[in-house]
C-alpha cells in the first residue's frame, strides 16, 4: 500500500460507497504525488499531505451525510 493509501485508509469503506472510494483514491493519488517531490521541502510536503488528508475526511463526511 502506498503512503497515500495508508493515510486515507482506502480499504476502510464499510458501506462500499462509490463516492467515498473515489474521494479516498483521488486523495491518495495527490498525497503520493506530493510525496514524490518531498525532497524539495519536507516541511511543505508534510503540510500539503496533512491538508489533503483533512480535506478528504470532510469530503467523506459530506458523502455519507444522510
């Protein structure tokens, strides 16, 4: 599993919600992209990855709102 997939826990989706799967996979891809250029500025990379992860959590909450 990639760092992005680990951080957004792509495998955790008990309801098998397709929107949740898409949000998590696209976020994982963005995190992986940032990780690939991490050497440029590790502090900025950490901030960017954390921000993507946070945004993903809010988007998943939105997607699972009844």
